[in-house]
C-alpha cells in the first residue's frame, strides 16, 4: 500500500466499505441499527452477510468466526469455513444472514461459576453491528455478545453495551433539563494507554516463571534500573523500533487508531496509546491490540509481557483508562472551557462523577482487582489501593467557591518565559498533573490509572458508566421536580452534591503515610489486595445498583465474583507450584554445585598446605550451606502451605488463604533464593538474569 490512509482500516468492513458494497436501502437500514438501535430484519442481514463474505474472500479470507469476550478477560473464537457442498461435488462459498446474526458455542467450558453446568452446554453468540467486522489471520471476525441458553450474560461486551445505553439515557435527561435541544445522544469515549515489556525470546524460553506465571518469581535487581530516568522517552532501540513500526501498521489495517509510541520508565518497558473512540469499539480494539502485540513480538524474536509486574523493583505496567462524554454534536461534556466557574453544565457532570466515585469507590477498586495488579499497585508510579479523585487546584478552587457561596476569583494562567528569543513563550496550564492519583481529571477527561495492563477495559468502564449514570439519574430527578430549573437551583444542587461527597477529592501525594491516615479519617476504603476488594462487588448496595438498571442480575454478579476469586487462587497456585519446581530442580542443584566447587578448591588448598579459616572459598561455602538449608526449609514450608490451602473447598475462603498463608511463604522462598543468586557464580546460575532480560534487546 502506498499510504497510511489507504492502509488504515483496509481489513475492516467499515462504513466506507458498507457504502460501496451495500444497496442504498440496505445501507440505510443498517445505519439505523448502528446509530439508533433499530432491529435488523433477516432480509437486510442476508444482504449484509453476502456483501461481507464477498469482501472477505477478496481479501483472502476462507473462514469466519464469531469473535467474543468471555469472562476469561481474553477473546474467544470458533472458526467455520465459508464452503458449502454443490451438486457437482464441488463447493461454493456461502455465508447467510442467520450465520451472521447468531452462532452457537459450548458455554459450559467458559467461566460461569455455577450459572451453567457442564451438561448445560449450549451458548449463543450474537452479532454486535455497532463494532465493525474485520479480517485477522485469513478469518472474517464478527464481534459478538455471548450468553447462555437460558439468557444469562457470560461475556464482557453485553453489560458494557447496556452501561453505555444507560449513561446515554441519564446524560440526555440532564442535557434536556438544562435546555439543550440540539444533542440527541451522549457517547461514552475511551482511550486506553497500553504499557508493556519486551524481552528477547531466547531468554524468555529459559525462564519457567515467565512462561507459566507471566512474571519473574525469582531474580535479583540489575545494577541499573530506572534510577537515571534515561529510558523514559529515550531513544528507541532498533529492534524495538522495527517492532513498533510493524505494530502500528498491523493495528492501522485493523482500524485501531494507534497514535503514540515511546519508551516507558523501566528498562525494556514501552507504551502505545490510541486516539479516543467509543467505549465499545475502544474495548474491542484494546483486546485486538494485546493480541497483535503478542503475536508480532514473536515474529521479531521477542516476547511481549503484559503482566502488571513482570520485574520487581521497577515500574509495573498499567492501562490508563481515559474516559469522557461527548454529544453527537461533538461537544465534550467534561470540557471545563476557559472559565469553568461559569460553565454550569460542566460542573453538573463533574459533580456527578465526584458523587459516583465517592459512593462506589469499592466497586471501582474491585473492577481492577487481580493477583497481577496486587503486585503493582502502591508504588513506582502505580496508584495506591485507596481510591481518590484528583481535580487540580483550579477546579478545587471553583468547587470550594460554590460550596462557600462566593464568586470564584479567576486566575490568569502564568506564562512560560523561556528567556531565549528563538523559543516561543506560552501560557501554562492552570493546574499540574498528579501521577499518583488513581482517578485524575486531566483537562477534558478522567484518567482511571488503576487498570492493569493485562485487563479487559470493559470491567472498569461498565462500573464507571453505571455509577455515573446513577448519579446523573439522581440529579436529573431532583431538577425535574422543580417548577423553575434556573441557574440558582442547578448551582444549589451542584453545591449539595459536592459537599456530600468532597471527601473523595484529594490533590496531594497519594503515596504518603499522611494520606493513608487522612483517608481513614475521611472514611475512605483501603482495600489492599484482591481478596479484600472483590467481596465489595457483591455488597448489597452494589447488587441493588446493577439490578436497578438491568446491567447484571444478582446471580450474574455473584458468579462473576466467584470466578474472579477462583482466578486469584488459581494464579497464586500456579505461581507457587512454579516456584517449587524452580527451587528444587534448578536453584538448589546450582547452589549445591557451586558450593561443591568452593569446597573442592578449599580442599585442594589444604592438600598443599595453604588453606586457612579466613579463605573466601570456605567462608562462601559455609554461607551457601546455611542458605541451601534455608532454601530447603522454605521450599518445604511453601509446599505444606499449598497443601493446606488446597483442602479449602470454599472459593471465597480459599482466596484469602492463598494471600495470608501461601504468599508469605512465596516471599520467604524468593528472598532466600535471591540471596543465593547474589553469591553464586554466573556460570552456575540456571536462568537468565534481570541484566539479560531487561537489557538484552
């Protein structure tokens, strides 16, 4: 292809392709379905399916699949070819509207935690026409929702779409009561920054922990980490640059708006950020991005690590979820404009977000809970487990003025004076950024920084959309009761909402011990681990919220909570078993071999009469002997801890047991093994080190 515009979306059955290939009436009907939620007739579906098939075959596709997102957090697909038998023993290429709209999948083999028994296997995939079909690896991929035979939701797309519609409905009520007659729809927009690590495959293949657990379970820090702050935005290495270039091209072909690429803070860490799009498409695109990242890395002799904390002692990887609301007329409802104090509509939506985050801080925390994220949160630029909301000094001043009933003194933004004639002077932003805040206002959007790098962004956006929708519902209901909804009445409601929920607003250092103490005084939650956080998902008020708006049933919520707790236990179990194998089969023999070498050297010195009690070989051998004994004891302790926890049948009780019983044993074993590594000769150590992994590309 000659240009990026020609390349972009070339593997997507998008609006341009539809307009070219569909009859005018069919195209119009399909657009009604996409934009207004109108039902799609079988006749229209047949025409669309045939055009989609013809286009896909021209692009080299031989199969189609309903591409869906079960509760595993990754995508799923079952491929069927287009071929159908013809009368002359040949085949023809067929694809019907029925096959486009609905497929069938075995629902019993996906996480459901009791919603579906193994013998209740039938599940359905249903076409989502609001997300474009695309071609990947010679297969036409059709984005779909996924539900059980009896109608329970088994995926992440369906509740996300429900939450998007809910937020649109409640936001439109606010706009209508405020006198906006131009907008007909409010669109949730999301941009998900994606952080990741790249390591050389030849090193990855020699690390059982990376293969089975996605993170290093053993390893001493490299002499150089991120102390010099020279990797961040630094020159991109040739191999990485080649990978990034091809990544952009492959994502552009799939219609993913890949925009920014750069080195992140830790060695071997990088980031890709897209342009914003609708929440549904952004979620589909992020799932695609993670898949393409992994596949393409292998082509370059690399492995892409999406674990939240693959290396101890340096930054982990997050997925900053940039969330905003835009009308179909193009207005960003979270744009404060130059005079936010006078922008009443913006302040209504800001107050709603503040209320939502305060009231449902537990839900937001639960939406990012996982074993991997527990390793990341709380330091190295990852926000802490305490949810708070950063608005910046200017907006906090505006809100304080509203609370006190005084006029806000608008501050003129300071100018940056470079002192160099050739450099331009410019106005600074009126507020700085806070990189320690979990939920930060960043100009015209909110950045939820707690999301883990391996996560589907659907979970957080389902929660965020639903809780903000409820806050808007409450505010719209109050305003609709008024005989006269004037500026004073709206301001009074903004004030009332802010005063009731301002405890969640914090502009300071979220890492400080003073904030931990202050947050406790304010009544904010500090749910440090996944077993602490997940039970909040099924708190009575949260079940009531999702049931009220038809996002989840109580059964669906409880099954999801059980599934996530089970996942936590399974991850910790895999990590523990991997550590036991590595310690017993690799680390212990390496340490013993090195100790034997030291002992043999000492014996040789004794044979010729030059050995002393102060010899380094003897001192090292004695230290290693003690550490080997300690390693054995810690290995046995971890083995016993795993056996103890495995006896617990209740998933809700097993997850905290892994946290309280198994995890401390894992930490103790790692500490001993890492000490042994620091003393053992390089030629004896069985694994590539942090030096190799983080600086070997």
